[in-house]
C-alpha cells in the first residue's frame, strides 16, 4: 500500500513538474525492483476454468508513463488473464491489434489532461473497429485517480485506482458484456 501511494505521489510530482526526469527514473527503478521482489511471494489465486480472458493494455499514445500498466499487467496475469501489454505505441497500433485479435478488455492509461481528447477518440475508434463488438474499456492513471468521473465522460466502462481494483473492474466489465 505504501509503494502504491509512493508511485501515485511520484506521478503527481512528475505531472506538476516538481520532480525532474532523473529523479523519476531512479525512483521508478526502485519501484520496479520492489514490484519484482513482491511478485515472488504472490500466492496463486483463483484461476477460472476454460480459456483465459484476454486483455490489451496500452498507454495513451504520446504518454511516457507505463509503470502503472506493468502493475496492472502483473495483477491480471495473476488472476489468470492472457495479457498483451504494449509500450510506446501509436493509436494505429492499438486499433490494428484490437481489430485483428479478440480482447474482452482494452485497458488504457493516462497521466495528463493534455492527452484526454486523444484518449476519448481512441476509445470511440476501439469500440467501432474491435474484432470483439462487446469489448470493455478500462482506463486508469494519475489523471483518473484524481478525477475518476472523467472515465465515463470519455466513453470508458470503468476506471481503476490500482492493480487489484483493475482486476475487479475487468472481471465486472467482462461479465456484464458477456450477458
């Protein structure tokens, strides 16, 4: 819980220009080391029977922050999801991937408000072009931690505050879309 608060505070300080690139890079290195150390002690949770659900995770094109995506990737994998995480991809790459492969969830992260309109457009395009016409959209990141009401305004199904919440929301969305 402390590492999550530290990561959120680091994100806040980065977006408000209170912390420089070098400090953020060093701090992220420590957080990634901590994440790997903690993951060694994970106990296997309930794994659903049948083929795993599939999720595509990506940062909003233009975003440089992907630490949160790595955390969500870890938690979804631990819950039995087949997760495909893309770093530093364009909107076209995301659209191409969801139009060729079927995913129950597209998880997108955003840290700054300057990318909000691009994310809204990406969500709309994913819904129109996805191979799975019932794809769910889960969004997260620093901006949505501070302003969760934005998730529905940009066309997402839900937002998540942290990795465990992302699994809960992804499961809820997938179940509601399957009905």
